[in-house]
């Protein structure tokens, strides 16, 4: 147990150092990612017929005013910063395709565990770099944001962000592991990203969807990647409802974790690599 913790700590330290090698590039790319926030704010202003900076006429669409939508989008962006895993699935597929995955099979390092801590390191560095831009954006948009909810909902929100990270990681790693059977997963990944954009609540709140479609979407884990964390902070759930939702999200986390392990074990059994 102690040895495993020591290995994981070493992986985390090494991955953080790796991320900090190209600090300027990482900082620049982090700031560039905030540009879509500006375009989305102007887009929703056009939808609601509001000029950014002017008084909100109070028009409501599906129970959301313009201020609600700006707040929702900003909070969904925070959740997406936790749940998005760029390059994870394609990286696993590349390792399987070119044989690099052998290093995980010949050394006492668990591949999924290594990738997890590597991704934790990436997120830690990203949060440090993005903390100032996020603070600036939220300060400039402070008039659009609701007040702080009660402590129970704040605690639920923090837990929802952690679960968003875990579920997002496990879904993408599962897609990458399919490369043991299909070496190229780019098409599958594209389909997943398309569904993710719509069904996670990244594009619009899920309660905008027609009733029957919303009921079906609620059976999938994608809602926990963006919609649920944002909805918790906006007060769409009572504390009891929020913790019930998080219990379901935790169930998805456990199920996806087990499924990852099963698929990885099955993939390794059929994997064959030659050469040194």
C-alpha cells in the first residue's frame, strides 16, 4: 500500500514538472480557451434581444432569464474545466496502435492509474493558471450571478466537480480502451464529443429539452459533466435533491471504474505486440 502511494506521488510530481516545462505555451493556451466565453455571452444576448451591458428586460425562456443563462454558462464552463479530458482517448489508442502500451505491461505500473494521476497533474496546473482568468471573468459578470447558496449546496457543488472529473476521465479512458479491438477510435470519439456537447448541458440546460427526451437523457452520466454542477449552484435542486443526484453520479463512477477494469483486462488478454 505504501509503495503504491509512493509511486502515485512520484507520477504526480513528474507529471506536474512536465506540464511546467512549457509554461508560456500552457498559459497562452489557457487564456485562449476563455475567448468562447465572450462569444457565448454575445450569442445569448442576441437570443434574448439584450445588448451586453444594458439593462436586462427580464424576458424568460424556459424559466431562464438572460442573467440566468449567463450565470449557467459560466458555471457550466467551470464544470467543463473539470470534466473535459482532451487527448486522453486518442492517446490510449495511439499507445495501443504503435505498441507503446507495452511499457505498462512489462513494468509494475498500472496504466489506468498512471493516466489518472497524469491527468490530475494536468488539471492542477490548469487550475493554477486559469484561476486568475476565471476570477476576472466572474468579477466582470458578478451582476449576472446569483448569490451564494446555502453551505450544503456549496459542499454538494464541490463534490459534483470532483465527480465530473472522475466520470469524464473514466468515459474517455473507456473509449480509448476500445482500441484493443478497433485501432482507430477517432470516429467514435467524434460521435461521443458531439453527444457530450448536447447531452451534458454544455450547449443548453437539460431542462430546456422536451419532457420525453429529457427523461431519456437523465439515464445517462453525461449530465454530471456540466449540467448538474451548474444547476446545483443556481439553486435548481434542494440540498436533499442535490445529494440524491450525487449519489447516482457516484454509482456511475463505480460502474464505469469496474467497466474500465474489465475492458482493460480483456484487451490485454487479446493484445499482441512484436519487436523491442
